[in-house]
């Protein structure tokens, strides 16, 4: 009995050693900075000097800050790309799920942007969107359409960046959907065909419910990732675009923190952004559970 107890303690000891690095990493690089940021949001800290407690002044200033509302609007606008990307990815997955020549090559081609450097892709699309010699306008010229200077126009800068983000993440979502489609039993489709169900009915009543967990995962992670867009905006429109038309919340946080040395103010914005992400994610989980109950 003592031998078993000693062996159990030894296994527990090694188990704790294995989980210690990620736990320490979380405490040092995630939890402590998050708590420090929350405290900093109640101060006038400039990142260098003393942190003076000022209460809710930063939050009061934020809710009167027009640029913050503009950055929040831009962030939410770019999230329109999430359902568009989902629809395109599902269509691609349905096409690549068929037994046709070249599907493996197409999977690789669509996934290359996912593993490519975001900075490199942003530079590439920045050149493609150039109003004088960009590939996008050259293609539009072939169709007889005069393209705008995409990143220099307040009306086109957000859709332009959103299009690039959809293209960047399309391959990842497509592979998730493809994996889900390949796990659907063929018997379901055969039974539906015997009952006279057409392609639309099979898509609605078999395919869509079976890939629903993937959709839920992609929507949640897409909202979290879409709330933290920075690199694309910083590289493609280094000043936040014309009339601050492309600046996101994280971009504005970065400007305040490292451009204006208003660390306390920037920390307050991160707290608001964190609460927004938490609430939206919580709502998504509640909606998913309620839909499962109704089904």
C-alpha cells in the first residue's frame, strides 16, 4: 500500500512539473499584465514615471472621445467579413469535398496565405491596391472600370482591408469545414436522396447542422481576432487611413500608449475592449446553447 502511495505521489510530482511551464507562462505573460493593465487604467501613467491614481477619469474621457467611437465603428465594420468568409469557405469546402482531379493542389494553394507572414501579405496587398499601378485597378481596367485609390479613400479603405483579411483566413476556415464535411456519414445523404431531397434540402438539413460546431468556433474566434486587428492597419495605412477611416481600437490603443505616452488612457481602452470581447463571446455561447435546445 505504501509503495502504491509513493508511486502515486511520484506521478503527481512529475505531472505538476509538466504543467508548470505553461502555468508560469500564463501567470507571467497573461494574467499579471492583464491585472497590471486594469490597475493602470485608473492612473495617469505615461509608461515611464509614477502611476498616480485618478479614478474613473480615463473612462470618462474615453466615452467623450470621438476617435475612440470611430475606431470602434471601424473595428465592427471589418467584422462584416466574418459571415462573408464563412460563406465562401463553406462553398469552397463543398467543392473540394468532391472527387475531382486537383483537389489536393487547390487545398495547398488556398492554405498558403494562412501560413504566410501577415506583414508580408499586408505589404503585397498595399502594392496591389495602389491607385496608379496596382494589380486590382489593372484588372478593373480590363473590365472597363476605373478603380479608386483604395487605401487613400475613406469610403473604400475599410472594404479593402476587410477583403484582404477574408482572403488571408479563407484557407483555414475552408479546411475546418472540409474536415467536418468528410466526417458526415454518407448514409445520411443516401437516405435523403431516396426520400426525394434535392441539393438545397440536403445542404440545409444535413450539411449545415453537421458543420455547425465549426461555424460556432470560427465565429467566436473570428470576433476575438477581429477585435484585435492591428498589423494590417499599421502597415497598409500607417496613420489610420484618410480621416481615421481604417483605425481600429487596438491601433488607437497603440497610438495612445506608444505615440502619446498615455499608458493609463490606453489601458482603460484595453479594459473596455476586453469587456466587449467577453460579453460578445458569452452571448455567442448562450445563443449556441439556446439553439441546441430548440433543435
